[in-house]
């Protein structure tokens, strides 16, 4: 066992740690990719099923635009708000 030095031991520990970190990162990457695939698949199903129902944000934007239009029409007619 004269061939094993403290430098070799620390190098082996560092290599093992690097391998473990790399495997954990790869697993996280694969899980993240799978999550994104599932989100895309769920989004496509939701779009095909609920295409006629606007989102709440869209309704708020439409209401805001209607309010702006009403104000502009009042300004054009010379009415004070």
C-alpha cells in the first residue's frame, strides 16, 4: 500500500464528489425537461378544450379597453367626466 498517497486519496475523493454532483445535476435536468413536456402537453389540451372561454386576465383587459373607449368618446363629445 505504499502507492496510495494523500494526494491520490484527495484526488479520488474529489473525482467521486464530481461524479455525484454531475449525476444529481443530470437527474435534475431530466426531471426539469420532463416537467416542461408535461406542462406543454397540459397546455395544448387546455387550449383545445377551453378555446371559447376567455381567461380572467383577458376579461380584465377588455373591460379596461371598454372603459378607455367610453372616456375617449366622452372627450370627443365634449362631456366632462
